[in-house]
C-alpha cells in the first residue's frame, strides 16, 4: 500500500503534477484503471489519477519510518545531519537510575538546546545542574513513541494507523498525504506543517442526490491558512477526501478530461483535478410533474410521470453536461410527451381514468390511441434517448393528469356529476345488497333453528324408544327370572315330597307309623287351633259333610228368595 502519495503523470502529452491516491492501491502505486474513461479525448493517454510515492525522490533530512520504528528513523536523520555538517538531534546525555528528569520506556525526552531540538531516546533519569551540563539547555517534557504527531523545534514526526491519513505541507508548501506509516523530517528552511489527521471511514460531510435523496458518499475538505500580500490569512482547500460506498462512483475532471473513480476511499491533493460529481449505479425512481402540454384541440394538460431508471455509464451523462440522471430524463420526457399529446384529442384522453401500462391489453378502449402511443413511442423513444446518456430506462407510466382551461373546468363539472351519480348508484346497490344479505341471513338463521328443533325432536323420540325398549327388556328379564325361580322352587318342592314319601314308605314298623300319624295330628291342631273341627273326607264322614253342605246351600237360597 502506498504510504506517501504524490504524483507526476502525463496527460495528453503534457506533464502536470497530480496527487490522487486510493485505499485500494498496492506496491507504492495509487489508483490504476485499464481503460481510462475520457470522452472526447485521445485514447491511450496516461491516467491522470496515478500517483507516485513522495519518497521516490531524495529529499534532504526526510526519513520514512520503517519496520525498525521511530528510534531507528531518528538515528538515520541524526547521521544525515552530521554528514551535512549540521547539529545533531539526538542528545549524548547518559541516563542514570538515581535522580533527575525521568523518561519512561515508550517515551522520548525533549530538550531545547539554544533553540535547536535535542531528543533523549534512552529511558531512565537525567540529572540536572550541577550534576550534568545543562548550560543553554531547557527541559521541555516527554512524548510517546507512538504519538501520531510530534512537532518540536523544526523537527516533525508523523505516524498514522491503517484508518488514518495525515495531510502535510512541506517547506515549499507542497501538500502530500501519508497513510499507514510515518516519517521524521527536520526542516532547515521552512517547516513541515501537519494540516489534518483524517479518519477516512468517518468523513463528516454527507453527499446526497438532490433529487432522489440517495446517499452518494461522504467527503471532507482539508484547508491551509496562507498569508496574502495584504498581511491577512485566508483558508485554501488543499486536499479532498472521498468515501464512496459500494455501487456508487465519482467523476473527476481535469480540464476537459473526465475519469471514473470507483467505490472506496480516495483523496485528491492536486488543484488541477476537481470533483465533477458523485453518482449511484443502482436503480432510482421518482414522480415527475411535466409542464403544460397542449392537445390537438388546444386543451392544456399537465401530466405526472413515474420514472424508473438505472445509471450505468456516468461518464456519458457528465459529458453531456448533466449533473444528475433526472436532469437528462426530465428534458427528454417533456419533449417526447409533448410530441405524443400534440397528436391526440382532449376526448381521447379524458375518458381514460387510469393511464398506467396495466390496461393496455384491450384495444377497445376509447383512449387506446393515447395508451398505444405511451406504450410504444414514449417508452421506446425515451429508452433510446436515455442510452445516449448512459441510462437504462426501467419503467415509465403516467399516474395522473390535470386538464386546464374552460373546457377542462366544464368537463370536470360533468365528470364530477357523473361520479356523484355513480356514487349514488353504488350506494343504492350497496343498500340493496345489504338488505338481501340481511334477509339471507334471517333465512339461514330460521333454517338453522328448524334443523336444531328437528334434531332435538329426533333426539327425544330416540330417548323415549330407547327407554321403552330398556323397560320391556327389563320386564322380560324379570319375568324369565321369576319363572325360572318358580320352576326351580316347584322342582325342589316335588323332589322334597318325593323324598318324604319315599322315606315314609320305607317305614315298616307299625308302631312307628302310628306315631307318625299322631305327630301329624298334633301338628294340624297346632296349625288350625284347638277349636277347629275336622270333617273326615272318606267313608261315612264324607257323606255327612256333603249332606250338611247341601242343606246349608238350600237354606241360603230360600232366604234369598224371601228377601227378593
């Protein structure tokens, strides 16, 4: 990377001093382009933004700070001064560790020796008078070895980091820029003045497109005060720093020659090279109002145009003298639309409510003449015209038009009435539609209620049938269980009787049988009481019982006849 930028280059066969460098330069060379873009000039001329390293020329008592650091550069400068027969800048004082002025590691001490600078480079303590010779000497203080700028008694030290740039003027007021390194210089006549230390990635001035408000980049101007013949001091711009973001560019101008500067960090120190402008290479869009255009029947109309474009060759644009793409497109668009509208009648334009390209498919529209002209002539002509300025047209549409004059005001009133009628008709349609929707909603609600009632009735009927079936099933089960229980009980009783009969038949003893009969008699008396009369059912007793029953029946019948 170039550390110190200056340049002498040839442009159109003439030698001029140009100082422009870029953060993207390598091996001591600044910006270089394979094809210098200089419209209107001979091809093959040298690029006027190619710088030469400031250190390529031998300069007295000027030492670049290398890898060995500041101390080595000071020692080299001291040797150059000794060889030239001038006073040295490094002090011969030897430090101690017990008393005196202290210089810490990483620092240097500054001594004023009769108006000349002396530097203490070794850390330690330096005793004063009377322990050491301090005649005509004055202790000034200490500075850090890594300080960016040290200016003391004609000695100038500059050290900048990767993101810094130092703007310096030499004793001949020649301005140069130091980047990513530093130097040590001792000016015998004049001084090296550090005008500014610039943070290249945070330049203070933002540059925007005045039309689209797109940020094009950032810049910073470094000035130097110069005393004029009247004794007054005035600021002059000696360096311009640029920070161009990606997809943007800048155009530099030297006389009639132009050159494209790509994105990156750049600086310009030559008064012959100026910034022509900054541009974005991305897409841009804007709504552009046109001036009044007269139709074929002399009705003035004002259009609002939607433009979308992309700048691809900024050099063509600046060659034609335009500062922004909008300035070039505005004039061409106005001219093309004037030619198109001048061949159309008022009636063919007023009937079209939307003038965008989305409604160009149907040729039955009454304003198709205007739309066809917009689609074919306007877009095609503007596209061809824009290519001449290095611009590619992306889109064109007419988004609004305003007619002026008496006929326009009359048509506006008619149009307003027509729109009111349309609005009223739309309101009526909307009310009818709302009523229909309300009725449809009520019908849908009734249908839903009926369906709900049917569902409820079906549910209740199903519940009743299910309950009846369950009850019948229950009764059937209970009857079957009772019948089975009765059958089992009867079978058990019959089996018990059979077993008792078998047991009784098995008794053969006469006494036992007689005793069983007596026991049965006792049980019967216990069951019916002691007053019960038992009538025999066989033999003479049974006949007597039948006769007594017949007599009782006859007596009851006769009694009933008398009572009747």
